[in-house]
C-alpha cells in the first residue's frame, strides 16, 4: 500500500504489528496513534505452579520495562537480579508473604544499576544473604536511583537492606531484624554507602549487630524509625555523612556502643528522638541537637518541639513547657564534643 504526502510516495509495510513507512531509501518506524501505546503487562509467579512462572528470575528475564510481577506465597531459593524497571510485589495468598532465600550466597534481591531506578519492591521476606568487607551483599541491595522499597521483612542477613552509590531512594515500613553477626563483621539492619537524598521512614531496625549505618552518605532523612536492642550501635553516621536530619526515632536498649554515634560527620540535625540506652550518644563533629522551640506535640507527648528525650538527662523544667531549663546543654557527660542539646525534652 502506498501513501502520498507533499508529493512524496511512501510504501506502508506491517512489521511485527507496527506500521513501517519507507521513502527514498529511509525507513522510519512509527506506531500510529490509532494503535495506542504498548501496555505494561502483569506477570505472575508461584513456586507450586499455576502461574506464568515458578521462579522470580524467569519472570524478570521475560518481562519488559515497567511491567508488574506478582509473586505468590512460597519459598524461592534464588538470587534475584532486577535489571530493568519493574514493579515487583509479593502477594500473601494464604501462606504468608513470599520468602526469597539467598542460601548464604550473594543477595536475595538486587536492584542493579541496569534497572535504571524507579522500581517498586514490596511485600517480600528476604533472608540468608551473606556479606563481608569485600562483598557488600544484602537481603535487599539497591544500586540505582528513585526506587521505593516498602513493607518488606529482612531477616537473618549480614546486611538487611543496603543502599549504595545512588540517590533519591525511599525505604518505608520495612523490618530489618535479627541480622547475623559474623567474625569481623557486625551485621547491619540498614546501611547507606555513598547514598544521598535517601528517606528512611517508619522502619524497624532491631536485634542486629548495628541498627542503621550511614557512611559517606549525606543529605538523607531518617525519621520515625524504631531502632532497638542492637548489640553495638543504634544509629551510626560516619565517614563524612553530613547534612542529614534524624528525627522522630525511638532508639532503645542498644547495648555495647551508643544509641547514636557520630564520627567525622557534621551539620546534621538531630531532634525529637527518644534515647534510652546504656550509653546514649557520642559525637565529635559540629552537629545540631535541637531546633528552635516551637509548638507541636513531641515524641514523648509534650506541647513543644525542641531537642531530644534523654533517659539520663538530670535537669529540671522550671517553667512547665516540657523543655529542660537546667544542666543545659545536655552533652551526655561530655560525649557531645561541641555544643549539645539546649532544649532537652522532659516528661510532661
């Protein structure tokens, strides 16, 4: 079939369902508006059969960018590599969320740089990944930008969730617990390495060697997380992790080290957190431990925001506003080297 436009004759061919126009030796591939855009597809995975695939990796390898993969309840002994933009969603079909078991080799789920970011990963249990100082594997490992990782359980991994060399990722409503502690490797609930503009919101990082660890990672937000019963540190900011906000977190019963530990990191703002640990804090940088007094319900129910609640603050609120007025700034007996918390929260 031929069409004519501006006195030029075009031959119209059909190639793989698309219209191909050829003129003067130049072929232009175009999808006519009447055909519409190619729709993203939804694939299903079930380890017992009855779905499109029985393995998650097979579904990924057959999917196109921006497809959705639904993974039903089951045990998946795989090292899942996400190398294109996808929505990867675990579905509880009656036997719990799907479990991805790395079998102590590599990461359970890895969002690689080839995934090009903008992925959504939710609804999985990831377990039995093993890391070392040379191999940064994790239950969930993220090396691309603009991803959403939410509602997952990372259990018994050397690192529960690792975000590395990337930006603008969101980790929300995840549980990174029971991190395995190996010789010369403490085990981490969540770790950021050279990551920026990452949001850690409403997560639980407990019963690990360390709870949340930032290294060479700046301009991040750590808010409303529970960080408890970790063997060494609750939250760590180290190796020039600067310009982040740490607020609204409950940091309890972290034992050998500190509730929060900042080393060689500056210009961070830490406020409205609840600290109740054997040793609450250590900080050798120039950081802010309170914001200016302002109305708003704080983390222990008081009427004003200001600094943090410290279990070992021995000062007194003399004017009844829920903020300490004596023995300020709070420095944890000198463990905050510069400045300190000038508006520590007191029990209402």
